[in-house]
C-alpha cells in the first residue's frame, strides 16, 4: 500500500489491543471473534498471520478446551459470508478488506502465508 490511508467518507480508528482482547471473549459469537482476531492482529496490509493452530487456541471455549478445526473453519466461512474478512482468509492468515481496514506507521507489510512482501 502506498500513498497513505485512503478511505472514502468518514472514518475513525480502533484499538488493536481491545480488538485482540475481544477475540478472546466468549461473550461474542465465534464469527465475530474471528473478525476481532483479524482486527487485533492486522499489519499494514491488513493481513493477520497466525502460527499453525494458534487461532484455535485464541478462540478456545471458556473452559479452555479447543474448538474443532471444523468449527473454526465454519466461523471463518461465516465471517467471509458477512464480508467481515476477505475471501483469501484462512486459519493461518485472516485478511481484512482494504475498504474496511488500513494501517499506517509501524508494523510489517509482509505476509508469509500469502507470499506478500511490500517495501
């Protein structure tokens, strides 16, 4: 991304720390927790990378047990269907649409999961 942030219309900021906290909060539906995880971890190109199995740990149940891979996949699919995350998203990298999230300043512009390296 070059040239800074380019939103159409009015826009505001979010706290990525708060979004990451909300991703862990089982009071929210799992689909939205996926979205919060993406928002909390997204880098300058809107990619939120996770290590193998990390998203399952982040989105575990209140008793600490891990959700099945299929329940995580279903939540990712639902988040895609609601246009909360980009269709290229998966458990290793949740991608936010550029019309939805942009970030300037500190942070990487790399995504190993998708093989992207911005200067």
